[in-house]
C-alpha cells in the first residue's frame, strides 16, 4: 500500500464522501488549513459530502459550532450526521431497538444522565437523580472535578509514564498526572458502584479519546468510549454503544443523505472506529495520517507504511477497540485530507 497525498488522489472513484470531523477536518481547536477550500472544491466537482461524527451532540448543535469557523451547510457539505442525532432518532422512532438491548419496554425505562442530556428532549424518557433508581445510565463527555483528563500525560504508582495505548489496561485508581491529580480514579470509583448495582451504561460516542483544546494546547483527552471499555474490561459491566464503528450509524447516514446506492468512501483517522465501521457497512475507507493515527505514526519513524499499519492494527488498535472485532486495513491511506494550498 502507498501513501496518497490528499483526498483528490482517490476521490475520482466515488460520488459520496463520509468524513469524520476530529483528526480529519478539525484538530481539536481549529480547522486544518485548506479544509474549507478543499470541501468547496469537492462540492464544485459534484461530490456529496456527509460529515459523520461520533459527537454526542445533536446535528443542529454541531452545525452551529462550526459556523463560526466558516464551515456552512450547502457551501462545504450536504449533511452533518452525529451519533447523538442517531441515538435521538432511535429513541423517537425506533425505541424497540433499545427494548431488545435492555429486555424491557423503553417507555418504562428510568435513566440517570451523567452530563449533557439534550439528545433526550421529546423522547419521554424518565429521568431519575441517582444510579440506584436507574435502569440505564447515560454517559456524556466525562469530566473529573478539575475538568478533562489527558491520556498522554499519565503516570503509574512507580512514576513511570504510561503509553497512551496502554491506559485502558491499567488500574485507574493508581494512575495520576504530573500534578498528582487522579481524574481516572474518580471515574473508576464511580464505575465500581455502578457495577456492584448491576447497572447498564449506554452512550453515543464510542471514541476512546479525542484531541481537544485545553491547557493552552491540543491534547488527547478521555472520551465516553474509554469509560465504557474500562467498565466492560475491569468490572464486566454491560454497555450499549451507538455510533462508529457500529454499522447502524452508517446505515442512518446513508438514509439521511439518500446514499444507499452511491459509491461511498469513509475518511477517518482511526482503524478502530472509522475504518472498522466502514468495513462493517460494506464501504471503502481512507485513513488519514493526522489526528489520532498521526499521533501514533509519529512514533514509528523508520518503518514502512505496511509495518506502521500492522503495529497500529495488531498492537495499538486491539487495545483501544471497544468493538472486540478484528481490525481491517483501510482501502487507502492519505497523508492528510485537505489539499495543501501553500
């Protein structure tokens, strides 16, 4: 496999693009240089652009967040599909999907919301204030008492730095950052309580971590998927996932964008969400060497692309996958999505 420079190296074979946001178009703080011009050019070529994000926001909220950065529907893309919107649609119109997961009627479910819960507006779900009363616990973006928890700056009880790909397999109660803060321990103690009470978690963002602007920089921080994976691995807890890499959100995006019969390319920055999900959905995929994968690729200098993909899949991806499936190589690899306009 060879590295292609940008999306224009491969786009001729497709009429629809599903594009991840974080790590492909957005670096956690701002859009990558050239992104808006590239999207506009693709639109002028007649390509259908579907932004497909694992954010737990509703699509309308996600759109508003990028308007101030100059990204507009119609000019730069055709549809913005979020995993939060996908779950919202299920709760409104297909609650039987949740019925099958939990073994009871959704209309009788009691839910504890941890974090933002606006995707449950108009769904008639019953909210309760404590986990003891809840049938389900919805996990939004995790925050410790001091804020977001970085995964690139963790140390164990021996003050040895923990590699990013290993933090899900470590005892979170013993991990701390250089200031001695233990945000992961907060999560672990809470999850232990949920486990002992036999509670089921559900979430609309299976991402393990994502780059976000914090501490005057851009760093990978813990996301909902990490909480869920840890709950499964350490406490044998039950989790219901909505979003990439699970095939339902790809089918939802096809329906929203009327792309069921299109030749589609999924562009993303991870094997374990974007690429795996595309494979499950029967569509091609392009992995960009920016975002999360870029973070790991930078540590593999001197290795061939095939060697890098093998490490990313067999050693790193297996540790960071919530899907417990065999990872797949992408159809192609891009150095970056955007056309370099410099």
